[in-house]
C-alpha cells in the first residue's frame, strides 16, 4: 500500500506555484546595482536627457536592485541645456565612478564642434569600451560613432540627419523609419518622444517585461515592445 507523503506534496505544490507565478520573459535577476552615466554638455536637449533619465531613475521603484543614475560633464560647472535649463553635474570626467550604461543624449553641436573635442571623444571611447551598454539619443549617435563605438554596427539617429550620418560614417548600416536599433552593446534612438522607448526596452532587457510595463504605467506610458518599430541585430559583442 502506498504512503501519502504530505511534506513532499506541499513542497511540490509550492514549487509549481512559484514557477507559474514567474514574470513573463524575465531575465536572470541582476545581482548588483548598475550605474548609468549621462553625458551632459552645454546645448544638451531636454527631452533626450530627461526622457531616458526618468525611465532609468524610476526603475528603483519596480525592481531591486534598480539603476543608479547620475550625470557627468567635462567639469563641475553648470551645464545649460538648449532650452535654457541649468544643471549642476554630479561628476566630472575625472571624478566619475565606473559606468555600466553610458548614455549620450543629443546636444546642439553633436554633429559638429562637439566631435572636435578630443577630451570628450576620448572619455566617451574609454568609458564606452568598458560599459555593458552604450545608448545614444538623436544626434548623440554621431558622438558614439566618432568615438569608434559603432564601428561595423547597425544604428539610427534623428530622422532628418540620417543622410548626414551615412555620409559622415559610411561604414555603418544606418536604418531609417525605426524608433531604435540594438546592435551588440550599442542602442541608438531617433530621440524626441521615442527616447522613452529605447530606455523602456533596455529596462525590459535587464529586468523583464513586467518591470518595464510597471515603469511605463508610472509615467502613463502603455508599454508594449511589439508596438514599437525597432531593429535588434543578433550577434556576439
């Protein structure tokens, strides 16, 4: 006669319940805080800075550990955005902590004089090569490309600057008519309002779709990745 093992039954029941309650497409849990450094320079555009900042900063209310967000500038002097906001940077190039996710928002001169700033380009290259991800918004892609972080990759930028991007960096596979492109460690966005989308995508990649949707709801964004035109290039880093 068989014997009913109550402790074993309860253990299997709990295990089954835990498996069925797991969030959809959740990746392996992050075991440490990831540091997100935003490059800010004079002329940075508000939306390309604040949209992804809001998404990443709100991660701490939806997952543990979340993302630690901070700004980095050439020095600690106030940075004036294109729209006139004055921002005090958290760190200078020389004082910034290690960065896991480097974010380069577009600025007024991302297509011209900023690309001739050897200190900025060298810092972006050095930090970007060590980072887990590099993210550009709008014409920030020109800065990533100038630093060599998009070499041989697929990318996008602000719609009206696609032609200039292709001309300046002919080795890139530049895509139009998409919100963002993810190729290896590089995520490039068209900027503007879709700046929220690339940031939510990265949160989904790191923490799962349930977390990304929760962050979106907090900002009244009905986040569904399938509704967003994007390109993901599948190959090793």
